[in-house]
């Protein structure tokens, strides 16, 4: 339940050692979010004081996780494993705290609000939901892009090719890409534990068995999430996901058709007006790459290119770090929508 507006919230992070947990910890430290207290929990901790971390320059004990330990808190970020996040997300209403799930445990549940901060977060403070789902990183990027363009010109339809990083598969995905790269360069045996096929120096159009419509579970998930976030009138969106041999960032090439006439300069001006975007400076479009964007806090854009073959059609290249913009910053934005703050 959201506290009174004048009171600083009591926050907690479950899963402080996960990739998403570490990034959220960094963001909350850097943003100076006003809070009454902040506690860290880890499902692997069995003995108090057996694990320490840091927050805002001070040592913090990582506590053992129990339902009773979360009672009385205002906001709990869930960034642990799926089983833990699912359990403590479902306990939110009973234990009287608000939970933000940074994983995928509740993203398909129509009863749980799926929120992209700055796009569909307006009713959070009024509705006070006990559980909120943080969308997939590609959903966050595409929702910002399509909502901004929709408000400026209307979007008739869009088609996106999404390049997925190996960090989407946690530390294990990062390790497998690194090990395969070393193995191929050293002509040694190739290990395949996380991915069915070689990922190093390669592109994988499928990492899971397609569903009945021929698209992967991830492709169907992102398309469904974008429709929910942009409801009640989402533009038609078709997308395909390809696993790329990069450690971080989602890179998305999108072709969109507008409902009103506009020039490339008009579209760029519309996007530039939204602070979430960082358009490439003139003459530096080639610098917008996964390597240059990793770890940064905005959605970085290449130049808008008008399609000469399709009226009102345009192409744009957009990249965002999946742990910053695609996870931690969105969760932080949801916290701000609930409780205010800097």
C-alpha cells in the first residue's frame, strides 16, 4: 500500500547479487532517492551477517529472506530467481507492501499492472496496486518509441527486428559467449550449455521452440506486452528477435508508417523532445552501437531515415542497455510514480 505522500518510504531489494539487483542498487545510490530505510535480502543467505554489501558509501548487511522480514515495508523490488520473485510477489497484498517484479513472473498476468514509467504510469498512485510488473527491456524501448511517435503523428503500423544480448540469460549467458569466443580463437573445444547452437561470432534466429503461430515465446511476449502498455489503441506491431553475440544492450531496427505527413527532421524533433531519447549528434551516427551504449542511461537513436518506397514510412535504429533503461531505471521510474522523489 502506498504511504502518505509526506512520508519517506521504506524500501527493500530482494536479490541484491543478481545482475538486475546490482544495477538497481547502483541506480538508487546515484539517484539519491529519498527514503526512510533500505534493506537488502538474498534467498541464499542463511545466517545473519554472513554477507555484506554497500549502499551510499556505507556497509549494508544482506539479510536472510522470510515473509515476516518484509512486513511493514512500503516498496520491495524483486530481482531474484523466478521462484523467489513469484512467492514474494504473491505475498505483497497479504503482508501490506507494494512489490515491483523485475523478472517475468507476472508480466503475462492481466490482473498485474504492466508499467513502462513515463508511458502508462499515471494511475499508479491512485490505484495503489500491491504488485507491479516491470516489462521486458524490448517492450520498454518499443513502448517509448511508439508512444512518442503516436502522440506526435499517429502510427499506422510498425515492424521491428530486435537484437537480443546474451546477458538476457544472466551470468551464464555472458560466460558462455566469453568461453566460446576464447575457444574459437584458440581452436579448442566449444562448450554449449546455455544455448543450443554456437553464439560466438554468430546470429541465432531461434533460442526456443516456436509456439503455434510460428513465433518464439519471447517474440509473442514482447508483442503482447507492447499492446498492453499502449492500450487501448496500440498500433499494429510485428517483430522478430535474433540473439546477437553481444554482452549487453537491446538493439532494435524499426520501420514505422505514420498517419500524418512528416519529414525526417520533424520525426527527429519529436523524439528529441522526449528526455528518454538521445539522438546521435550530426555526423556521429556510426557511434550508436551496443559497445558505445552499454551502461548508459538513455535510449540512443541513430538518424531517422525516410523510406523512399513507402509513403509516410521511416527507419530508425535504437539501442538501450537492458540492465539500465531496460530494467533498473524503469523500476526506479515506477517508484517515483508511486512515492515521488528526485
